[in-house]
């Protein structure tokens, strides 16, 4: 594989990875990113704009359109929008993490996700490998907290849950470790934005 073009990083840096379809990106993504920086004490967050979620039947809008919109929605000196998964040719988080950790040894990556994704996390490819190799930070999302708390992943990894009040330690701990933070919630979704017609896929993808 040719060398990856990634945002600047250095050993010991704590970087949250927010993978997403971002189809379209919205204020909810920006909100949880700012909360993750604060609550998990992260040095930076990278948005990993997905080539396409393997569990979603319909492909998203073209990568370039979603990358450009993401850069408009999320403007912060410590947040970077990355097409690393397109470069790698990966739609699977476990595979992406393997490659990023090899490419950036010593960086302390944290996988970030909304509570809705924890609820179906056990359907992801090699999800237990993800849990065993990187700390996971979960952010509250409207209507998803109960399902997340009762999920298979939450049950199996219950002994490794870091209390929310200790969230600042997450990035420095050795996996498996995960932390659910009860941040203020924004009821916004890409699904609702697509339905409202404010976002349509460009035809060249
Ligand atoms: N309003 C929100 N609150 C908390 N987490 C969110 C919110 N919106 C998105 N996320 C999280 O951001 C990540 C990327 O989400 P995604 O790009 O799929 O947006 P979405 O609004 O969930 O899209 P869709 O409605 O198409 O499923 C996921 O981990 C998701 O849980
Ligand atoms: O690895 C998997 O099997 C897998 C299954 C479903 C979702 N994901 C990842 O989860 C992230 C959130 O996806 P989405 O579509 O909910 O924004 C994104 O990075 C996806 O690639 C990953």
C-alpha cells in the first residue's frame, strides 16, 4: 500500500477517532466531537469519513462531497477530517485500526461513537478485537441510551467499564476499557436531514 496521508501526530498523543458516514455531517457530530475532546481529555479528534458503512444497505453520497461538507461543519484547530479509510480501502473499523496503529506507533487512539452504535456494536466485524485493542468512548444520544446500556457489548465488557466521572483517564488506560459519558444531547440525524431534502447526493459518485 502507498504511504498513508494522515494528519500530524506524535507518540503519546491522544487521538479520538470518530468514524462515520457523515451523509451529511451535522451539528450533532460537531457537538459530540467537542464533548469528546473535553470529557476524554483528548489532544485531537480525527473524523474518519467512511467509504460506506458495511451494515447500511444504501451507499452514501460521494466521498468528496462528504469530505467537503465535513470540513464546513467541523472547524476546530484540533479536529481533522480524514479520508484514511478510502486510502486504505477499508470499510471495517477493526481493519482500519490495525493499519492506523501500525502507521502511528505510540499514538494513543480512542474509538469514539454515539450510543446508537454501541447498541449494535456486536454486529461489527471483529468487534471484540476493537474492544481489546483500543479504549472506546461512547457519547449519549437521544433514544439510544437504554439500548446501549443493555447491549451485548455493554454486558460482556461490563467489568471493563470506566465510570463516567473518570472519563479523563480513558485515553491513558490499556484496553479493554470503555466509558459512557452522559453529555447534553442534540436530537439531530443524517437520516432526518436527508428526508428533509436539504442534502442530496451529487450524481458523479
Ligand atoms: N446527534 C448525535 N448524538 C450523538 N451521537 C451522534 C449524533 N449524530 C451522530 N452521532 C454519532 O456519530 C457517528 C457517525 O454518525 P453518522 O454519520 O452515522 O450520523 P447519523 O446521524 O447517525 O446518520 P444516519 O441517520 O444516516 O444513521 C456515530 O457514532 C453516531 O452514533
Ligand atoms: O467494522 C464494521 O463492521 C462496522 C460496521 C458498522 C459501522 N462501522 C463503522 O462505524 C462508524 C459509524 O458508522 P455510521 O454509518 O453509523 O456513521 C463508521 O466508521 C463505520 O465504518 C463499522
